[in-house]
C-alpha cells in the first residue's frame, strides 16, 4: 500500500511539472524538428524538439507563417522583448535561424521564394495534429504502464521474499 502511495505521489509531482500539455495537443509539426505552438488560442510561436521556452525559437510571436520541405518563413512579432519585428527564416536541416528581414531584404533570399505565408490560425488548421497526438499520447501511456509493471513486480518480489522467510 505504501508503494502505491509513493507511486501516486511521484506521478502527481511529475504531472505538476509539465507545461500543462502532457499530450502535446498545443504543438503541431511543420517540418523537421520544428512545430507551431498555440498558446491560449490567439498566440502562436515556433518551437523545436527541445520544447517550449516561453517565446519560442524566434524570440517572439508568429504573425504569419509559411514553409516548404526545408525552410520556414515567419513574420516575428517581438514587441514584448525589445527585438525588431520582421521576417525570420529557419533552415530545418542546418537549424540556422536568420533575420529579422524587411520585405525588401526578403527578396534577396531565393530559398524562400514561392513560400506563401498565411495567418497562424490558418497554418494551424493546415498542419493538423495527429503526429504530435500520437507522440504525446503513446509515450506517456508507455510510462504509466511501465510504472504499473514496476510496482507489481516489486509486490511479487516482496511476497516471494516474505514467503521464503
């Protein structure tokens, strides 16, 4: 009984430490290790595989977003952190983030020609959510089943030890 209480307490502590999205419902994959994160239905920012740091990898919100199989083009709203607003380019292969660029500066970047940026809620709808849901659901459930297995294994081991003594 004491083991169950300890396990329940450990699970509560672990869940309390989460970013309140343990199943990954607020992040949708774009390209490579990058995803669009939605915060409180109206604020979007770009994140990578390392997760959320509060302002995303662009250090600001996303006002427009477009992508192809390698590059992500986003208009960054950085008004809350003192940086400049502008177009940011993320290379998903090299993980290089460049910008901010003005509209005129963006013309000198052929790698993003043909990318049509849209409002973030439109991008959110286009991206869908199944891959993140599966990754966010399967791994936590595997951890829960592993914890249950470990507790039952310990109980059987203690029962055998008690029976032998």
